[in-house]
């Protein structure tokens, strides 16, 4: 009989994680599962719990958002353990790539079925990410979203986008990838393993989690009106057809800026002042619990 370690972030989705943990504990007892459930106490704690759980549990399940899942994966990378998620986040972006439903009971059903798929992860600096990295505007949006306490879900990111637009100026960036060199002012650069960031914005709509490649979405410096005008297109991925947008695939990319750049990974802010960012893919690094309907 398989056993499960549930790592619950009680602060996920503005505190919804704690009530989700209580529900999950009762649900697992009712289903007679062999499990243990533990709440995180501080940032980084999920990695510590995950690392200590690999010898005793077949499945390590993050209960939270992309940030919680990122911490869990950083505790497990290169260890032969199955990883899954019960989504309780603000954006819940990665679950779209692995076709995990938002409803907790449905997500738990998929965890119990135990269908796994080897998936890629990326590495930015010394941090592993599973979904994507944002450089420039959307990293500042993440920074702004951290200040918002009364809203939940997509509204958080929409509000943060509008507020960030008021003061943002596109920085000069140098990009090196696939033997190419690009030096110009860029609104933002997205490096995706999953298809969306920011609560469903499909910045890298053609990304695949097992192709051994990172998808790039590079947006030139454009005026703020045009950004707002085309925001809806980004939710469907149609923005890739705009002349200001460059899409590509690569195994690694280096981004530099003398003035320093804001960077996030999986919605977790790394820094607001990095002058050099090194990112690369790690093919099929973990076994992830997925729906059988995933391609």
C-alpha cells in the first residue's frame, strides 16, 4: 500500500491552506490512506520537510501554490520520489500544464491513482523551478502582489499589473541563447517550462514539460496603452502573434543588465537587482503525479 507525505502551507491563498489541511486530514482518514500531514512553519521549511521525508514516503505532496511546490521540489531534486500537488495557491499555474483540477477532492483522486510522468525542471542560479522564470515587468508585478492582502486569485495579479505599469520603465538587457545575442530595451522576458504564469496568463503557450527545452517569450519595450490593450490576448496565448513579441526555445539562457533586474521563479521573488541571470533546463528530473489525460 503506497504512503503519502502531505506538506501543507497554512498561509497559501491568504490563509486558506490551513483549512485545506484540516479537510485533507479528515479525507485521508476516511479513505484509510497511509499518510502523514505536516504544516510548514516558515519560508524554506517545505524543502527541509521534503528532504527528511524521502526515505519513508513514496509520494511527497505539496498542498499549496507554485511557491510551496517549488520548495518541495528543491528538497527532492535527483531523489527517486514521486511528487504531486493539491492546489491551494493564488495563481495555481503549473497545475494547468499537468492537467490537475483545482477542486481538492478531484486533485486528491489523481494523487491516489498515482499515475506519474518524468518531467523537466529548470534551474536559475542555485534554485530549481518547475514552472517558469520572469525577468523585468512581471517580476515587479510579483513584488507588488506581495503587498496585496485583501484580494485572492487572478484579481491579485490584475491589480498588481495595473499598479506596476504606472512606474515601470523597460531596462536595457543583454540576452545570450542558441548562439544568439540580443541587446535592447525589453519590457519583459519569460522563460517557461509550463504554459502560464500570473494566474493563467499564457506567456509561453507552446511549452511542454518533458521536451528538454525552455520556452522563451521576449517582449520589446512598448507603450503602456498597448500592454493593456493586448492583455486579454496574453490570457489565451494569442499575444505571440504581435510584432513586438519574440518566441523561441533553448536549453539555456544568460540575461544581463548593468542596472540590475527584478527576477521571480514560479511566482516567488528572487531579487529586484540581479545583474546576471543564468538559466538552464534539467530534462526529466522528477516523477510528477499527473492526470492520465495529459499528453
